[in-house]
C-alpha cells in the first residue's frame, strides 16, 4: 500500500542531510558552544578582587599600573 515507490527518491536526500550534520558536529563546525574568545579583561579581574577585599588599595594601584604598562594594544 505505502510501498508503491512514491517516496523512493527522498530517502537518499535524508541520508545526505544526516551525514552532513554529523560531520559538522564531529569537526566542531557548528558554533553551538562558546569558545575561549570571551576571556575576561585583567583590569576587570583586578577590580573584582579589590571589590571583594582580596587586595588593598596600594596593591590594586600597583598591579593596575603594571597591567597598563605591559598591555599590548
């Protein structure tokens, strides 16, 4: 009844689509996860540490100066 050759041409298309998606996922070409490109700025890390009280004002100022001097623009 349903096997009278109406859908014979469509089966190979679905296998090609599934294969392409599997290859893209395997080689990580689909950007579904974040990469390490969103790294936090050192100055922001320093500000957070100062706000939490981990470092004193003098140490904050000294490290901030060092970071700004060595920062590559």
